[in-house]
C-alpha cells in the first residue's frame, strides 16, 4: 500500500472516531460534560485497534457506533472510497451498504451512495448485482443517469456483451463525449467482426466492419480486420487497398499490418516495387524498425546480403534499436566463419537478453506496458491507446 494511502486511512478512521465522540458530547449536554462511562465499548475497542495498528477492525468498530447522517456522510463516503482504492472491496461494500441501511438521507445523496455501491460490485466482479443496480439508477435523470450508463457500459465490456454495449454507448455519445463513445462503438463492432471471423463467417464480419467504419472512419483496427477478411477470401487487391489506408489513419499501427500485406502482395502477384514504395512512404511518417526490416527483406534477393546489411545499418544510425542490431548481426553471422562467427553469436545473445523482458507496447493514457498488443487497455479500459514503444528497446 502507498504510504499516503495509509496515512489518509488512519486520518479518516480517526475522524470517524472524533465525529462519533463529538456526537456523544452533544447528546450528553455539551463540552466538558462527558462522563467516561457514556462512551460505548465500541469506541474504546476502536481506539485500541487504532493504537495497535489494526485499522480494519477499528473501522468495523467505528462504523457500528457512528451514526450516518448528512453531517457524517462525507466521512463515511471517504472511507468507502479509500477502501475501494486499497482493493478492499468487501469492506467498501459493507461501508456503503451500512450507509444505505441506516441513513435518513436526501434522495440525491442516497442515489450517489447507490452509484458508489454499484462501482464496488463492478470492481469486485459481482457483475449481476452491479448491473441490476446500475440499470435501476439509469431510470433517474441528469448526472445520476449518465453515471449509471457509464457503469453499465463497463459491465457490458467486462462481459464482452458488445451488442448491449453499443446500445448504452449510443446514449452516452452526445455533446463533448460524442467522439470518445463513437470510437468505443467502432471498437465494439471490431470485436463483433473478430468473433464472426473466428466462427468462419466472413460475410457477417464484413457487415460489422462496415458499421465500425461508419462510427469512426479513421479506426486503423477496422482496416486491419477488413484486410484480414479480404485475404481470407482471396481478394488481394481489396486487402491491399484496406491495409494501406492505415498509413493515413494511424501510421503507428502499420507494423501490425505487415504480415497480411506481404501475403496479399505475394499471393496477388503484385510487383515487388509497389510494396517497397508504400513502405518507404510509411517510413517517412513512422521510423519503425519492423518496416525497415520488411523493406530490407523484400530487397534481399535483388541486392544481396551485404547491401541489405548496409541499408539496415544506415537506418540504425539515425534510429538505433536492439531489434535492428540483432537482425544486422544475423546477416553477418551468415557470411562469416571461425572465431568471428562465434563472437558475433555471443554478441547476438547479449543483445537478445537486453530486450527479452522488455515490454513492446505502452498505453498512452495510463502507462500500462506489456509484451502483447491489446486494443482495449487492461488497466484504464480505454480503446486504441496502447501503441508500440519506439526507441532503443522497441520499434
Ligand atoms: Zn491504459
């Protein structure tokens, strides 16, 4: 746990204790008038737990004693929120349910507590309970309704219920939020398209991709999937048209398209210069080592290993990457013998070890890093925010 969290936690527990104590003083007729015997046993227990650094038991003791009303509501909510941040979801649920069970709150305050509870359920993976509560809250108006829709949307994303997610996201895609939710809807359709592709139904996949493009014309993922559908059906010219759109949509995803693009060019019997000139155009926008290697490979037969190595080395001068270096070593290993070959092989294993545990992708929103490409960030749940890492240890 973070140190600040811990301090804040102790402070809130102390605040609950003090609030409770002040409440007692008022009940018993004002300051300086509190005979020790009027403090309930839970107060002393709570204090003991606190002193013994057992804040969890202190919390339990205090929430039992401290009445929930408009004045103490914020403290209870802060405690619930903090428990949730610490990942203690069961305790957060207890705190929020306790508020609802005891408080004579105004309606708006009560609805806000219910939203908190729905979030607890969602994070705890109690999706049925979260959905039931968030759907009830969706019947309200204004900000509560919007918040409830957002929780419902997260539930459907977790359940991979993309059709239902689309319906809710359409309700949210208004005003300033329009672009953000249109992008999400486009990705829900991409998810549906991939499902159809996996079930070997390219026609249904195609329909879904049309919708995906309709909601976000610059979604590079839609072009990638469309390229895959076309390749799977032998429509190589169409596949190339779809895949080469990515350069203008979001060039960082060009490396993701290279394998399909290569297949489409080879099976479609296209002249090699065509692919090369496209890749050269891409390199002007995004200096990716994958593109350099694809280009170099396509020229290998024509220009030979030595010229290919020179080409890679030239790119590495401006944009050094370890992946490029290992490729360069490979080319030299093939053409040397004896001690030189041994030394190069050792050098290669060092270079490989340098990047072995390094992530290849990073989320631009939350900083999540991983070796695998995800369209939906596992951490911040945003769409298409994970991109290849550029630099020495990446692309
Ligand atoms: Zn993220």
